[in-house]
C-alpha cells in the first residue's frame, strides 16, 4: 500500500519512541544483569533515563505539532473536529488515487495541502476547505465532490481563489439546514429584524439580502406564496414605511391577507393601472432626486433616507397570458414600463419582484429577467429552469429540495454559476 509522507513521518517518529522504550526495558533488565557478571563488568555504564528522554522528547514534539496543526488554542473539541475532517478528506483523496506520485520512489505519494477554516470557531457550522491547486490536478479539483468525506456536512459551493492557487469548497453542517418554525407573526417579525436594517430582508439563518429586484420561480407547492407573504410582512414592519404594491392576478392568498393593510393590493383587472401608477411614481422620484445625485455621486435612494417602492407581481405568467386579449400597443407599453423599472429602478429604490412557475423567455422578456439581480428557485425544479434563471453553466446540487428550500444567487451571497442554498422558515400562523 502506498504511503503518504505524513504517514512515513508518523511511522518514523513512533518507531523511534517504541525503539527507545524497548531499549530502556532491555537496558534496565537484561543489560544491567549482564553488566553485573564479572566477565562483563567493564561494559560502559549509561543512564537508562536517556532512552526515556528520547521517547518523551519525540512524543512531546508530535503532540506540539498536532496541537499547532489543529489549532488547540480554540479548544480540544475544535482540534478533534478539525483533525477528523482533514483526516477523512486525506483518506478519501488517497483512496481515490487523487495524489501526486513521486517519480523516484513510486511507493510514496504526496497529497495536496488541505486547510479547513470555520466561519465561527465556536459553533463550527459553516466554513470552507482549501486544497492546493496544481497543473496536474486542476481539472480533477474542479470536478471533485468532497461531501462523502465530511460527516454531517454538505459542500455548498466551490471556486478558485483569486490567485488560482487554491480550490475553495464552502460547507455547512446539515443541522443548519433545518427550517425555523414560527407560531406567531410577532415571533417572525422579531426574528427577521435581527441582523438586518430597514433596507435588508432576512431569508433564513444564513442569508440576508438587500432590497433589490427579485425573480422568484418554483413549481406548485414549492412555497412561493408563503415566501412572498413573509417578505411582505417584513416590508410592512420595517421602521421605514416602504411602499408596497401587490398584483395578485388570481385574487388568492396575497390579495386577501394584505387587502386590509397599508399595501396597495389589486387583481388582474387593475394590473395595468397599477403598473402605470408605479412607473409614474418612479419617474417622479427620478426627477426629485436629480439635484441630490448631481451633488452626491454614486449614491442611491438610501443615502437620501427615502423608503423603497416595491411592485410585487405574483404568477406573472398567468398575468401576462391575460394580456393577450389587449392590443399590441397596450402590451408593448406595459412591458416597456416594466423594463424601465428593471433598468433604472435600483438607484431610485423602485424595485420589481416577479414570481412565476417558470421564468423563461415566453413568460418574461429576457431583457427584464436579466435585471432581476436576486434570483431564487424554490423546491425541486427542472434543469431548464435553473439554467434559464441563473446561467447556462450553473452548478445544480443533486439534492431533494422540499417546500421552502431552494437556491439563491445574489451579489452579496452567491454567483449565478454557484448559487447558494436557502431554507425559508415555516410560518404556521399563515396556514390558518
């Protein structure tokens, strides 16, 4: 069996320890008795403790090396966890023959350097693994899956470091991917207000997103409506009174839940009127902010302490289908206004949230879809949906996603090529 250089060093050091201890035993028993014989009385006298000192010194050096390598200053539990993770990864890589073979001695192998770092050394719930890149294993590192080498941990994303010398694998503990459960609206509002401000939304225990354009996709039963309801609750309970327009073409849950709130809620019959109203308010804000932007370059509506204005369109595919009865001029004008909102709304704080089962070219014009900076797919979906909403090169995890679980891409969280997993809380007070 081929051995790594670390194994050779370990065998050598422990061989020295065992040899020294055996020598001490032989010296204190056999050698001492032999020296007492008249014929061997001239044999040199050596302190037996020297052999124990050799064994103890090598043992202490090994312990110090292990403690330093596994960062004992964070605690014994941390060190054991760190050691086991790296050991399992090294074993899996070695068993998969993912190694550099020494040309001069083929029975020895060299495994790439592996570094494990946790985001929080106390909780150790998330972190990343760095594996040293090389020309020989560049492609293998790009395709390797490390999940099998990690106990109760899942690799979420993988990418190259900026200097391309390391492959980085982000991971999280499976315990973290459990849904929060809220029995009351007040509990949910209190939870959502932690780690956020008036211009951010909390999605789960790991992800907080800024107010921005959102594209939401998912099949029936994926939890889209629940998700939108929770986002609306957050918006309506912020310290700043954001303006919320909701178009629910089916006149379903969103319509009835938020009809009696300060949000403006309409069905498909008033959808065109609402989109035009929203567009006109955006143009008014753009005019009002001209002088502010002129004196404050690269600033946004937040710097002017203005609230956001949000247009949420649920089941956009169904709504757009109903527009086929309109004249082409009316359809083009409406889509032109939506495109305006998507293109110039970010700096002004006028955001478009669109939800539908499939966000493809037939459902939503590509020019608008590409401006939806935050992209979310909930539940199990088909490959085409992922590649259309995120990118053609998106890395799709082979996971059985339940309702409320999905993938998200957002500039502050994850790229469209490597979306991050999201786990929306379950608010059973909305299910009554």
